[in-house]
């Protein structure tokens, strides 16, 4: 079935031909494929520019038609089209192929126009392979229909609304910061980062926060070469954007240079896009390009646009078709005849049809292992080798292992210093981490030793912090951002879930997000409690495929595990979340006041390696296994001592890693006693004990299993917290019940 916009285009161009014939009595005899290279009067667009633009736009349009057709046949997927947004081809024409691009899902013409500059590119086939979910698709290998290609500097993005904007700000920031540190990035030092999004997405808090972060940098004079392209079609699915809203919001923002162009004027789009790109490249500052576009054929293939728009309104938009506008420009300037325009248009249809048949014959992903191959990269030998490397300028006389026993906070501090000394690409940043040295002193002294370019404070915005890390990893840096409290992570969790954890998946491992996110959390903090400073909710982190979740308890483990996480980020591009128990930061004692039982000597490089997914066992008791982590470790050790006095011999297994769980060590410790009590300080619903118990059951463990947890409650202030947090008496009672 022919789409109405297809019919309208052909009829309108034919009528243009009739008008030309009546006016001149003849037709232009210029041959197809040989456009004039003469500059069009009073513009910077040549005939060759416009013909190339038309070809890219026509290719994108026919891809949309074919995607809808394939979807109706049950052979194509995710048919969100670019029709009406083809003016973004002018943005691609204005930029270099080496300028990193983070594009939204209506960027077909941009992708084709950029590919047109690179000999041997096959962009039509690329997109079609994505539509049919073929494993031969060049960026995601059929996992999702995204615009991406390493050879075109197009970094694939998910369709989550505006979630890629913080990363784009981070990348623009990190390209400049990395160059200052002498770190080589994949892209030239004078690159411009381009990020496109729609008018509806511009209202999302993620977008407004990211743009605010960009302006915050610009206000301080920090270089940030970012071109924000808002493609304003006036509607988000069915919700209208008020006329003039985008211009009113962004036209007069201090520190943000504003450009605008009408998508139905290709010559203006080319001129303004070049002006905007050149301005950003020269000034190394953010700019906002407002493309006034139109959405044709609805939001997506499944969208019934007539349910919320009148027929008159829909057909009126046909006159603003950017493809028709480019055709009119070609005809009115005698670059191509109407017949030649139609011939090029139909030739593109035939090319897309033929390539679609080829795409349908290509292979699909064949197994779960193939689907997940880029999610769980793991090179244990290489990770172990890196953790044993001696950092630059390390002297035995001043090495941290010579200091004597350290607290958890001190051990993490020394490990961060070692990583900064080991690798010039490591950067540490977050709220209050630099001058103050962190709320709990964990980063104290690092800025003074390594400088403000490598240890720096950020906005009080977790989305921006994680976005900076996302961009920094792409730019060749190795970021260690800090989230000040676990409760603060939740308003930015999608930067880990929707962006960090998915990038390797949607790029078949071509792009990764090496990062170690330090997060202070859990309960039992005295004197400064309440929900936002005592939070035991880790469910949002546990189910992120491929993300490593470390949970150290002991100081020596914390130092070694941080080394492991940084090495995994370096070697395999892993995303690691490093959960630090606040209540144990400065804890010194274990059983009695003054026993210094929770201090530990700092392990030298190569001395104490903790592989990902390996637990730590305390004791060899044969009666009961206490399985725990975090604050539960000293708690369980104290309970084990109390049980010993009652004749019950218990061993304690510190999981240390919550993802991946140390299943092998868990089973071995469980089988050794036949009785397992999971001591879980997180909530009963969605807490860590659930996967632990499930792992035992799945493995066929036939012994006794019990679990004790905190309540399904937020944590209140003061003594009331201990009504809902797990305590030692509860653990002891449950342990005795299990063994008797």
C-alpha cells in the first residue's frame, strides 16, 4: 500500500514539471548524475551539495517506507521513522565524519549523508539489516535497530528519552580534559560532539540537567565543544509542544549560542548548520541548533495518528516535507529537471527494495550465548596481571603497606591514590571529593597530590556525574566517579541501566564504558542517619546485565577489590559499581572496644588479589554457614563467636561480590555444613538474600536454608532505625533455630 506522503511527493514534483514547461516551453536536458557544481546565488550550497542532500533524504524516506512494509509482514521491527526530519542531513553535511555523533531515532538522513562521505559505505543495507534484526548488522549485530557505525563516528544510542544527553556533555568535556592530560582519544582534538533529540525530549529532566551542566562548564570557561540539535516537530507521540516553546526556552540562554533553521528550506539548513558547527569548533563552547521540522507518517509504524490529529492537519504537513523542499530547490535552480528528480527518487526505491531482499536472507542471532557475548567480557589473567603492576614513583618507604593497620576509609583512599599513580588516564570526581576530600574523608589529599585536572568536584547532580563518566570512558579516560549516598543514585539510575550497561550490548562490544562508580551506602550509620544517608536498596543495581557489583567489608579486601574493578574497567571495559559501607568507614574494633579487630594492613600490589566473583571464608566451623556481605560480615563474625560459646561451630562466608555472585564458593561453603543462614542487611523483598537462596536451590542444595533480613521499610532517624534494620540478636536466634 502506497503511503500518502509518497503519492503527494510524486504529484507535487510532476506539477512542478508542468509549471516549468508552461513557463519555458522546454525542459532542462541535464543528465541524471551530473549535477551542476555552480554555486547557487547568495548561498554557500552548491548544486552538488543539494543533489547529495536529496539522495540522502530520499534514501532515508524509502527506508521508512520499507520498514513499515516489513513490519506489516512480520519481518521488520522497531519502525520508528525519520520522515519529516530529513533536514538533519544538512547537519551531517556541515560536520566532519570524525566528529562523534550521538543521534536519536529519527536520524536516518543524517546517517546516510555522513556515510555518503566515506567510500565503500553501505548505509542503506546497514539500516535494513537493523530493521530485520540481522546478526550481520554492523554495529549492534541485530540486537536493536540503532544508528551507529564506528567508521562514521556514530555512537549507537538507545531510544530512552534524552538519556544520551548527559553522555554527550561528558564526551565533549572529556575530549578537552583528556587532551590536557595527554590522553589520546579516538577522535581528533578539535572535534565537535553532536547530539540530536526531539522537542518533547527537550522537556525531560535528563535533557534539562545535561544542558544545565553544559552551561555550568561554559560559565566557568571550561571548553565544551557540543552542538545540541533539537529537531522540533511540535509533537511527542500525541502530546503537542506549545508553539514557540523551544525558541522561548533556549533562544536567550546565557552561555548557549542559539541557531535556528527551517527544515523545509534546505539551503538555509545547510548554511545555518555550517555556521553552528564552525562556531562550536572555533569557540569550544556549546551551541543549540533549533531545526524546525515536521513529523510525517506518525510517531511509529504502530501509531494511528488519525486518533489525535485531524486529516486536514496531517495533510497540511505534507507541504512542509523537507524532501519536497529539496526537490523544489533543485528544480527552481535548474540543477535537475522534475523528471530527473523523480527518476532519482524511484531509483532509490528500487535500490532499497533490492537491498531489503538481501537483508532478509542474512543470518539472525542464533543463541543466548551469541546475544550476550559482549555483555560479560572477562579476562581474569589480564586483570590479575594489571593489579600486580607497581604504580609510578612508588617507594617502599612511603608505601601504604608500611603505614600499619588501616580503616576501610583509609584503605580505599590509598587504593585510589595507587590507581591515580598507576595510570594517567584515571580521573576521580563527584560532589565534594576534591577540596573537602569527601564527606567522610575518603578522597582526602588526592587533589593536592594529583591536581585539579584529575581529581575534581562536580555539580550536585548525579545524572551529570554519571554522564561525565560515560563520556570520559569513550574519550579514553578511566573514570572513578563518586555517588555521595546510595539513595542519591536512584534519580540517575538510568544512566547506568539505560546507557552504561547497554553500550557494549548495542555496539557488539565496539564501544564500552570503562568506569568504577563508588557509592557510599547501607545502614547502621550513627549520628547522621535517616533515609537519604542510610539506604539499603540495591535492587536497581543487581539486575543490570554485565555490571559488576562489588561490596567490600574489610579494609584489605576493599583495597584489593578496587584494584580489581579498575583493572576490569581497563582490560575489559567493564562497568563496576563499588558499594562502600558507610558505617564501617572508620570502624576499628570487632569484638571489644580497643581490640582493633576491624583494621587491616594494606596489601601491596600482587600480594592480595581478589578475583571478580570469589568470596572470602572466615573459619572452618562444621555446624552452620553464615552467608553475608557488607555490615553483615562483622555482625556475623560476632554472632559466630557467641554461637561458639554455646557449642555451635559456624563459618562465615563474605560474598564480597553481589554481581556476579560467587556461586562456586557459596555452594562449597554450604555443602561443608549442610545448613545455611543468609544474613542480609538489605530488605526482605528485592534484597540480596533472594538470589543467594535461589542460587542454592537451583544448584540442588538439599540442606537447610534460612534467611534473616531488614524490614521492607525505609530507614528512620535515631533509635527507631533499629526497629527495621537487621540486628545480631535476630541473627543468633535464627542460627540456633536452624541448627537445633
